[in-house]
C-alpha cells in the first residue's frame, strides 16, 4: 500500500465497528499494516511491567489501531465524513478534495 486517504493530523470519523460514529484526530498511520491510530478511539488496556523508562508498572490505557477502511476523512466545509478524490494542479502538485462539495482538504 503506497498511500492512504488520511494523514497524521486529519480529523476522521469511524464508520464501522464498535466505535462507529466517533470522531478523532489521526495520531499515526501504519501503512504496512493498513491501520490507523485515532486519538481517544478504540482504547485498549495494556499490562505494563516496570522498566527503566517507566518506573511504575500497571495497566495502561492507549489507543488501539483501526483498519484504514473503517475511517473516513471529515471535510472542514461539510463537517461530514466524506470520500476523497485527488486533483492535480497546473504545477504538478496533487491535492486531496472532498467528493461531496469539491473543497480542497490540503492547504496549498
């Protein structure tokens, strides 16, 4: 998988699974696995033993990865989850655009 429809910092909505309907900011995109980490969505508990870095062990809550296919980008203008398209500018740069309203998602 070469490129994803979402990038770090984008606001996305979850469209499938137990977290359906929730929105959050993308923390990390794992392209090789086809997964994405979204802030405060799909929280999982991890049992952590004490280490040099983390003096106190215990149960830590952190974000679990979601499949890329289960999230859609939220358009800033529509404020709805939308599919994205790619528009090529005259100088050869590519922009992601909202399929619903045509608004460019990337600033540039």
